[in-house]
C-alpha cells in the first residue's frame, strides 16, 4: 500500500466543444521514503496534476489513493485524511506566504490544525524547532515574509508543510524561482529532511538535471500523459522513448556533447487540441514525419508496456527507436 | 503572542506618524471630532440665537465671520454644524459598508454560477448614478436627515460590494490562500486570517474616502432641500441659506463650503496614512531584502584589457552603473572592463544582483531613470557610444546593435502584426520602404527557422508560441544586420527543447553573418553551449574572464568553481550533497573593503578581506580578480 497512488487520473477543463483533458489518464505511485520525479515541458499537465493530488483541482476520472484511502474529490473525513497525509510546497515563495502573517504564525497555524493537542508553550517550542530544522534562525519567528530572502521563504514554506506531520509532500517547481546557489542549499536540505523523516516526495520540475539528482524514480510527462517511467539510473542511462531522449539531448551541458543531438522540430502542440494517436507523433524524430512506415503512430494511441524492472513506456516502436535515431538524428535537427 | 501584537501596534503607530500626511490629517480629524463633541454644548445656544437687528452683517469683532439673514452668528453655527454633518456622513458610510462588504465578499466566495450572477447584479446597481438613486429614495421615505442617511447608505452600497468582491477575488486566487486550503484551514479562518487582512488596507482607504463622499452627498441633498430640515442644520443646510445672499455676505456660504472641503481632504489623507501604517511591508524599508548591490566600494583603477588579434568591436572600460537610494548610492555595476572582438560570442553569467543585466542595458544606453552610467571608455566599432545622445548616435546604435529580451511576449506589441514589428527597425533606421522591409522581414524570419514566414507576416503575436515569438524578436534584431546582438536571458522563459532551438538559431546567425553576441544568462550550461569566452559577475564586478575550455577545467576564481559545482548536471554524483555557497551576496550597507566574495569563500586569507583584487591577466586570454589566482 503506497502512501500515494494515482490510477488513470484524468482532469478535464471546460465544457462542451471547448473541453480538453489537461491530464489524460495518469498512473503514478510514490513508495515510502521515495522521491518520484515528474518532468515535463509547459503544457504537459504536471502542475495541474500536482494541484489535483492535494485536492485543489477537481478530478474528472480515475482515482487518487492516499495510504489506501480513496481521496478523489474528497470531502469530509476523506478530505481530512488527505490534508493530514499530503502537503504541498509551491513554486513561488513570494506568492505562497501570506504577507500579513509572521513566520511563526504561518507555522503555528499548521500546528494548531494538525496537532491541536499541543499546549501553546509546546507549540512555540515546536515552531522554533521546525525553523531550526530548515536552517532558519528560531528567533526569526516574529519576522514578516518580506523580511526573508527567496531561499529563506522557500525554507519557511517547507517548514510549514513539515509542521503538519504529513508523510507525503508534493513539490511543484520549488527551485525555479531561486538563484542556482540557493537552489543547491534547498535541494540538499530536502534530501536531508527526507532521510530523517522517511518522507515520500512527488518532485515536479522542468529541469532534468535537478529531477535526476533528487529522484529515485522518474516519470516523463508529455501533453497530459506519462510517456516513460523508470528508476532514475535506467531512465537517464538508457532512455527508450524518443521524447525522453530528445529532452535529454536538449539539456545544455558543460562538457562537450557527444554526437549529433536529437533535436525536436516545431513547437509543443496546443494541449487543448492534442495530435491524434500517439500525442508525440507530430514532433517525433523517429515517427511518421520521418519514417512513412510508421503510420500507426497517427491513428493508434500507444498502450503503456512494462519493458524492464519498473520501466514502463508508451511507444509503438520503442524497441526500434535506438537503432532508427542514429540514421536520422542529424537530419532532423530543427 | 502578546509581545508580537504589542510590537505590531507600536510599529503601526510609528509608521502612521511617519506617513507624510499622517500627522496633519490626524490633527485635523482630532480637531473635527472634538468640535463635533463640544461645539453644540458650548455654542449651541449662541448658534441658534436670532437677532434680526444684526441681519447679514459683515465680519466684525463681535461676529468673527459675520451673521446670517436672521442675525445668527456664522462662526458658532459653522462649528456647531460639525456634529450633525459628521454624524450623518459616518452613519451613511456605516450602512454602505455593513451592507456592501459582506455582500461583496460572499459573492466572491460563492459557487461559480452564483458568483457570476451576483457580480452582474452589483455591476447593474453600480450603473445607477448614486445621487439620483438617493434622491429617488428620499422622495419615497420623505425628506429628513434620517431619510438622507438611509438613501446615501443604500446608494453607496454597490461601490463597497464591488470593491470588496474584486479584492476578495484577487486575494482568493493567490498561492497563499491555496496553501492555507491545503493545510486544512476552514472557511471562516481562511476569511479572517488570509483574506481580510490582505484586503483591509484598500477597504480602509475606501471607508474614509466614502465618508468624504457621503458628507458631500448629504450636503447636496440638504442643499436640494431633501436632507436636513430646519431648525436642524448641517453644513449643507447652511450652504442653502448662505447661497441665497451670496453676493451680499459670501462668508455665509464660504464657511460651510470650506468645512466640507477641508473635512473631505482630512478624511482622505487620514485613510491613506492609516492604510500605509497597517501594511507591514512599508514599516521598515531599510530591512527589505531588495538591496543586494554594493555601495561606495573603493574605486580601483584596472587597466582595460588589450584584446588580441585586431581591433575590438566593443570596448568597455571603467563602466559603472549606480542608482540613488535613501541609503546612498547603490552601485549595480562597479568598474567593469572587457572587450568583444568581431564575431565573438561572449557570455555573462551571474546570479540576481550580480549586475549582468545592468551591464547589458548600459551598453545599449537603456539604463532606467534614475540610474547613472559612467565609463572611461564605451565604444562600438571604435565609436564612442557613451557620448551625449544625438540622432546620429541613436541611428548608429539602432543599426549596429540589437537587443533580445527575456520575455518575448512582453517585448512584442500585441496589437500589431508580427510583420509590421519585425520590419520596423529597417523602416526607421534604414528608411526602407514598407514593402521592401516586409520582404526582408520574411527572409530574416526564415533565417531564424520560422516556418512559412511569408504567411506569418500578417499574424499577431498571440498566434505565435513562446519559442516562435523569441525567434521573431531575433529576426527583428537582424533586420539592420547589426554587428552585435545583446541577448538578455533569451531562453529563460522557454522550454528546454525550444531553448535548444533558439540557441541553435543564435549559433547559425553568428556563423552566417559574423554577428558578435553578448549572451547574458544565469544558466552556465546555456553559456557553455554557445560561448567561446565567459565573464563571471558577482556583486557588480567581473570576477573572472575565462575562455570556455578553462571554465570547464581550470576556473581560477573560487566563485566560478562554486557556481559550477552548485548546479546539478546530468553527470552529478547523486549520492553526494551538492556543493553550496554559504552566506549571502554582500549587502549594500556592509560592502566589504576587500574581495566581494571573501566572506563566502572557503579559501579566503586576510588579504582578501582587506584589499580589493583587480582583474589581472593570469594566462592567455584569461583574467581573474582573485589574490589566490595571481602569483
């Protein structure tokens, strides 16, 4: 029984003609003490999925289970269960803290809700301990959010999530608003706390290197679907889906790149009108645009298959992908 | 937390007194309130004493403001009327606030359909002119002071409702409200702790400005004979009586009019000061974390680097950009020296506050007011571009230098077609005909890999994706065949696959046209993909100027090394913690005497803290500002 389990989750926006699925059937599980990385470009639906997991976004299909309890569109006791077990840290620490609430009060509010048995004195001590845990001066409890730097605010947001005692934390692009040297301190801090408290993390980012560094398992999301999911080392050393490989090739490297990069032509399609069949076929560097024999990609939606231990992929031609790319990799650049 | 709340009150009071209008407005209101309480007691009898013998007298020692038609003393009447005037205005505002604010907030927080209907209803009510509505209501309930208060209260309710709903809607969408919901904060506490405190400031201003409006509105009703009825009198009623004999005794009308205007102003200013005082963001501007630049650092003369292999395209020497601030001069760019050769691609890398963007803006002469740019030498193709602004210089810069910004959507005008915008630089600076410019624009758009450029000339920016918009911006920059493109974080807003495409476009432009590129980025990976040389900036200074190969293998400055190590890449050891840079960039109040990085540097020696290192050559085309790197 996983702390967090998503089965066939679908999230549709709008009604009638303009309706579209931002998340179109996602299976995903986070094991105890594990970090599940979710990577994707804008419009992939990763942030929508994050908001759905914490109950900020209604789900239109599938189910979300937290430690075995169904919390899909939860109300009443199931919602209370969700709030106790799953918390979230948002992308922008300048927006996620109430500007009219002191640091200590923000943490105190979480303690008051989730640990209501604590007497006031213990609560203040607990607040100080949490501030210290995330590397902030316990004496800063009386300060306002604007008196902290961006990195310090993100530490405060992490402390607020930890105050609830929730074993699962969803982290949505938590370092993308921060400077790189600050990012390193936040990532290190998260890893330390995770080990200490055996937290299960859903770590969402557009930065592949950061996701690789943080995660035990990584899922790659594209236009509302997970196209490939594997243990981190497998995914980064032997990616099978052409989208995963193109993403990896697009990451700027400090060292000299090896060979011709696999570049994607064109733009990310509009998620409101995804391509038919395999949603990646219009940009696929080894798909029907370059290989006329692969017309099935246009008409048939690939089914997710298990291709190795914990390695799942949704591609009709994953077995042939590696061989084909060496032929046309250079030609498809732009 | 009683200690915290006590200090909150103290700080609120201090901030109120510091607000420019706080003290005068507070004093004025205090005087008005005192008058409202004591004036009728002290002068009520005098104000009502008629004396037909002294009717309509001019000011005299006995009657400082003269008398009215019935010989009543105008000064005591004006002062006595304060109570009724203020009380009526406050009562009307209270009615409007008590009805309007809850109406607005509940509408904003209602289910979507109910909310839409409620907002529309409020809009319809707002469409009615308030004073007409008030006249209509008084006509129904009868002309009296109570009737006027009721009418004005109802007439002003939609304004409060509209304001409260707009504010609550905007706050309700903020991340901190979402975060509170995730925490499990209930609806009542959500409203009390997260929504109300963040809309209170604006509502406070509204209460005071509405009171001022209500004062005028009730006076108007009294003036029309629909409000206060004799023998009661407020300032509006006194105006009616005064206006009748305005040419004989103008004071009779001017005295109440002055009181109405003065009270209105005092209320408005008081509300503003109070709103400022309750906002903790404005309490202590000196504690805010916004200032990250160095201040008044000792000026160190550094020799400009002599570029090898021919004349420099761009030469920057002693470039300093500073901004005035309440704490003194903030030096955003501090004595920066570098040069670019033709067709060279150079990167500037640094974190926020390092001065990299201000350096780029200074080169393009775009530093915002009140920034001050100084330079010993700033030349492009040998021409002084720091000289006084002339049409010729603008034209020169317009043709030779192109800028690409971070956010293409913000840089393109949404109301004009892509073709018009891409073609414009050639029309303005080359005096090209529009049709010819559009043809060139299509060619340039093809060069940056925009498919079907001819067909896309007539499209609008919103029809382009982010990556395509950025390429259109680059195409625009290419119109005048510049010798230098300054690109400020051109890929930061883009997805990684699109970023790769834009980098490829910049590379091919450089290869085809020999255009030099100055690429500014916080992403050392992007810089390494395209640049042959990198300038590393820290706290407004260049700390290292290094060829790409040395950047990767032998960076000389500890900050450069730390910056590389702090960023995880696809080869990072996942078992080990990332290297971090302890501490923060120097604060402008405490800019160190020595190296700006010394406080965070693991290798810093005494000398590093005391003496500022200059940017010295330490190898072929390699300079560093570090005592450890220079033997």
